[in-house]
C-alpha cells in the first residue's frame, strides 16, 4: 500500500510545520505569559470543640457465663429414640404406599 500526500509532494513534507513566514505560527508571534497558579492554603480550620465535650463512654459488659456440662449418656439415649421414631414413621408410610399401589394395580388389572 502506497500512502502519499494529496498535494503530490514528498510524504514527509506534508507533515512538517508551516514556514515561519506564514505569520500565525512564526517565532515573531508573542507568547502569552502563563497565569500564576493560586496557592492552595488547605481546608478551613474547624471550630474548636466545647471544653465540656467528652466522647461517649461504653460500659464493659460482664464476661460470658460458662456453659453447663453435657450429659453424653442422655444425649445418646435421646438420639437413639429419635432414630427409632424416624424409622417407624418411614416403615408405616412405606406400608401405606405399598397397599395403595397394590389396590391401584389390582383395580387396573381386574
């Protein structure tokens, strides 16, 4: 791909600055003086606090009490009873489901 200037001149000449004779870009044009930057004095100082002001006081809560000791034998016994109850309910629900399935299949066959 060949890229050339639309004027037909040399490629580098197209991108060069205009001559100083053109007037507006020349060295004879005065350069404006930069405006002085305002100095930042920092944020305003807050009003002093009242001499009677104090931070809020948080009272210390009492230390936590110790937990009661666990009776491991009683825990094992209650877990065993719960397991037996769960198995019993499951067996009764399974027996009812089996009886209903047998009734529905017998009605469809006969």
